C-alpha cells in the first residue's frame, strides 16, 4: 500500500512538472505570435488561465489568456500600459512541442490601453497645450489672447471615441481656476483637438475612452483574430 501511495505521489509530481513545462512553452509561443502579429516593440507577458493546463493543451483550445505589456509601441503610438484578454484560443500541442506555430486563431480579443498625458502632449507640441485629469473630465491648459493680452486659461473637456480617434471637446472654460463664460469667444476651438491613437494591432477597434490619473484609458475589441508571424 505504501509503495502504491509513493508511486501515485511520484506520478502526480511528474504530471505537475509536465504541466508547468507545457504552460511555459505555450506562453512563449503565444507571446511570440502576439509580438510578431501586432508588431509590438517588446514581447508581452502572457499567462494562460485554467487548471490543469494539460487538459486544455490536449484539446488544443484555451478559454482565456491574459496579456500584459508596459511601455510598448504599436501602430505608431506608445502605450504606457497594454492589457488584453484572449478568448477561445486554438493552439495545437503538437505545434507547441515542435516549435512550428505558424498561426493562432482567437475567437475574441479585448484590450485596454493607456496613453500617458506626456505622450499625448507630444502630439500637441505645436499648440502648446498641457493635459491633466479633472475627475471624469480632461483639463486642457494653454494661453489665449484677450483684449490684446495673452492670458493662461483652461478648459474642462469631454473625451469621446470617433472611429479610430479620440475627440476632445471643451465644455467649460476657466480663468485662474474659476469659470469664465466671457472667454468663450476668445477661446473658440483653442482647446478642442483630436487624439490620433493610430492603427491598433490585431484589428482592434476602439469601443470607449475615459480620463484616468495615469492617462487616457481606451478599450477596444476584435473578433475572429488570427495571430501570425
């Protein structure tokens, strides 16, 4: 009985070890496909969810894979944070073992990207605007000409998705931190602009955008994605 118990214990340890090795190999395979297919500047961290892993590997289908990358460039835009969830990923175990993964079909891909305010201001350097969060709105600060004088003013602005861009529109003007309706004519269009997110990888399409302390946070989604080298 004791020998049987020891044998079962050894078998479980070996299976657990094989499970972890297979996870590592699959993680690397998916990470490589993601970097190549999305033309990411750095390789993302990949974590395949679900235990035990081998049952998913044998079926060649993974229910959920989490992706994370920091300070990564994609589609000409630098994201301080890039997170994605891959659903229904097909990756045969034989391809992982042989290292011959040519493509990885994904049923659905959802992403969350952060564009830092410093990165956004690079797009606005000619307009000399600075950006900062103001609750759920974006504070856009710059100078305007009023009665022959140049004064510093700001606008509390809304952000909205328009196709592949983010539109920033001033909602309330302020002078010295106080609302000032008289500035409306002088500041017309001064604080309105469009943020070019660029072409998101994997055919992702913007679905929403919000103002957060770390920057503009956008969500995007795509279906029927095929990752390839």
